[in-house]
C-alpha cells in the first residue's frame, strides 16, 4: 500500500496510513450534510458528500423539493487515494474557511447548484450518538453542527432560482464514525426479534441573537438514549438547556407533526419554551440515500463514474406510503421568548413509540 497525499500532513491519530481508519467496521463513514430553504416552506434543498474507506466508495447527492415533487441527483465512484479534494463526478465542495465558509457546486443538466455557505454562529460539537441493534452497535458517531445562510444560484430543469442570503437559511453538519451504509447486511436474529421502534427529533434553529440545537432520540418505550439541548451565542458561549420535553401534535392519519412545543430550562433555572410551526418538508428516504431508500444508499457500490437523476412525485402511491416511516425534514418557523427564528424540525417515528400513541408500526395519529 502506497502513502496517500494526506500522509504528508501531521494529522494522524493512529499508527496507520490515512487510507486506513482505526476501525475495521465496514460501516465506517465520514460525511458532510447541508440543508437550505427560503423560509416559505415552498422549496427545500438537502445535499451531502461522504467517503466510506472500508467499502472503497465516495458519493454525493443533491435533492430539491418544490411542491409535491423531489428531484434527486447522485454521484458515486471508487475511493482510492484520499486527499483534501472533496469531489465526486459533477459534485464538489470547497472549504474556503474551515468551520465558517464553504462552497457547494453540483453540475448536472437536471439540477445544478453553485452556492456559498456562511456560518451565522460558531459550530458546536454535539453529544456522541450511539444506537444499538440487539447486542451490536449499529451507530456510533461524532458530529458538529452550525446554522447559517446561503448565497448563489440553483437551476432545476432549466429554471434559475436566486439564493438570497438575506432570506435563505439552513443547517450543516459534519459527522464521522459508524452507521449502516453500503449494501444491506443480512438481518439475522433481528429479522425475528426486531428492536421495535425509533423516535428522533433534531432541531437546529437560527435567531438574530442566538442559535438553538436540540436533539432527542428514544426507544419504543420512550427511554431516551440521546439528549442534547444548547443555546449558542455569537461570541461562542454555549448554554446547556437541560432535558427538552416535546409536545407534538400530529396530523390525523399520519406521523407528520402539525405543531411542536419544546420545554427547556436555562442555566439559571428559568423555563425556555420554543413553539415551532412546521411548513413544507423534504423526505430523506426518497432519493437521498437515507434509511429505507430502496433505490440507492450511501456507500453502496454502483461502479466507477456512476450518476443518476430521478424526479419523484410524492403523491404517487409508489412513494407516498414511505413518508410516515422515515426521517422527514420540515422548514421550521420558531418563536422563543418573543423572538422569531427559522431552521429545521427533523423528525421521524419508525415502528412503535408508546409516548406518542404509536403502539404498532402501522399506527397513525387519530
């Protein structure tokens, strides 16, 4: 094995070349994620780039929702020597200023993007996320997140969309570790004895004077396995906000939230309440390679130089039944102590979650 260009730099954390990672788990990954919207709920953009060293794959995607349609373009290729270049096919990321300014470029006839991200507040390192599948760790990752603004241009199916940074806002994150990626593994014992359910809420919000990052993960009985609630100030101060409690009203016949209230506590013991109005949404497991997407998954080997583009009608009976059972990202208008903010309410309930009244995998809101 030859050295990688990255081996030239003093960044090693194990006695290994940079082409190898310390874990031999096939599911090791290293990923960028971005989202953006214009605060109306009419348009939502998500994108990501990942490398999977133990699978020998690198890939990227861009998905844009307008109305009831999602357009997804994807690129995948072999991961050979690793370097500082963040690109695959027609997709490229440029780190202009680490932890602050990045440029995202996607060159595809159906969906092209040239936008610059600018962080509005310092990024924060979230609590580590761990998820078990029986006796096995299925997810063990670190992640930092940041809220900010976008500027540039999007072109979808020949139509230009101007991305105005005074309006367009969003979230980005960087995560790495272990999570299910690539070709699906045999379920084994879990096929007969499944874990039962998964409840997830991820809420990054941007206000004029502060940002909020709220995360909660629970099992089918409501036992919380991940808890993170912080307020971030422009000078980098981080205030912990205790144990967030979620009051969610779901749309009848679905698992889509209609309204959300989150109760938290400041460092001085005062209550802090956030009310969230979910607007338009984007479905991660349709076209973007997450969760139960049967068409393409992150890290899946598609051959060298592969790309694809698909237009999804979310009202189509082929796709609509998948919406309630995975992760859905909503444009979020928020009010906190009288201040208006914008961001995302990412939420998903898969299987059973007793506190929400979803007592089976098929239960929907009354």
